């Protein structure tokens, strides 16, 4: 059983990660408005700076405890699969998300990406891991699809852009791949601690994104380059080097269903920032579609909790 104090720390880690990730799209949207940076370059610099900061933090730390007994060696093939798959999945996840923010706005891009991600994950878990979904899960999937249809089809032309919605769905698929892969390797003895997983995945993501970022342009041209640098540092330090290890640590301390519900903080905070900070408008169709998708995620989490209770 997980200790209550560990659960509380896990919830706090997830809440912090959710709130900070909700600000990522807003920061990147301002970068787009202030420079000619594209999603490939933004994603590359986020990965590179994040992994550099994590390695520097580890190098500066001083051991305070006696060294632990060595763990049993993990299968190298599964470790490489975990790092490579997670890195590629996260590269697709965040790069496609940044493209969605650029093409269809922060609110819609975030809501579609983060609303579809848990559903894709549930589908991947069912197909590749044999995880049960149940009637409640099927109802949640149906509700999410209805919400997505209302959000996309219920708005007039120009409010929601199909290319941006497609990028958001691709982003959700990348997230689902990395999550399902993490579950599979964990079941087969290839799990990793949050720090090692974050560093390994970010190193792979950096290598994957470099050629695409070079083609798009590694350095931005901006009227106020200092603002762009500060925003990119915020994205790299707070929403990457700090938030990702906290998310992995929190996800390891609570049920997956609980983590899904807590992470609803992210799309809610992103939508609020889109309206308050960036001047985006939420139409009635967007609000209804958003509520349906968020309710579907909550329903999926509840269904998963019930399935775990009966196992």
C-alpha cells in the first residue's frame, strides 16, 4: 500500500506540474507573436536546455546519505526501448502541441490535445496491454468524441482550424505512445526512476528534433530578443526541468486514474490564460465541447478506479 504522506506528495507534484504545463502554451504563443520561431525550434531548445539543466543539477548535488545497495540490473534492451520510445513520443507530443497552439489557438489546441490524450492512452492500454476498459470507459470515450465533434463542427469557420485540431490529435497520440510504453516496460522489469527517465527521454528528443529545428531555423529573429530568451528559459526551467520529474514522481505515487483527474488542471489553466492573457474568445460550442471532454476524462478515471477495485 502507498503511504498517505507519499500520496499527498504525489498529488502536490502532479498539481504543480499541471499548473505549470498549463502556462507552457501561453508562453510559447507569446514567443510566436514576438519572433519567427517555429514549433520545431521551440521543441528542440526546450529539450536541450531541459536536459542540460537536469545534468547540471545532478552534478552539483552532494550525497547526503550512505550509498544504497546496488539494484538488480535492468534488461538493457527494455531500458533503451523505454528511453527511445518515450523520447520520440514526447517529441511528437510537445512539437505537435506547439503547432496546434500556433494554428488554432491556445485554448482549443490545449483542450483537444489533453482531452484526447487519456482516451488514446486507454485505447492503447486495451490494444497492447490487455487492460480492461468496461462500460464506463466506453461511455467516456463516446462522450469525449461527442465533445470533440461539438468543439470542431459547432464553431463557425475561422474559430477552430482543422490543421490545428489535427496537430492536437497527433500530440495526444505521442503522449499515449510514451505512456503505454512506460506501463509496458514497468510490467516487464524495465522501469526507471523519474530523473533517469526524464534525462534519457529528453536526450533522445533533442537528437530527434535537431535536424527538423535546423531546417526551420535554430535562432529567432525578434524585435525584443530578450523577451523571447526569458520566455524560453521559463519554458525550459520551470515547465520542463522542474515539472517533468515532478510529474513522473507524482504519477508513480498515485493511481493512474487519480493522476488523470488531477492533470485536468492543465487544460483549465491554459484556457483561462488564453482568455485573460491572450485575448482569445471561448464560444458556446467551445465551452460545451470542453466540458464534455473534461467530463469524459473524469468518467474514464472513475471507470478505471472501479476496475482496479474489482481486480
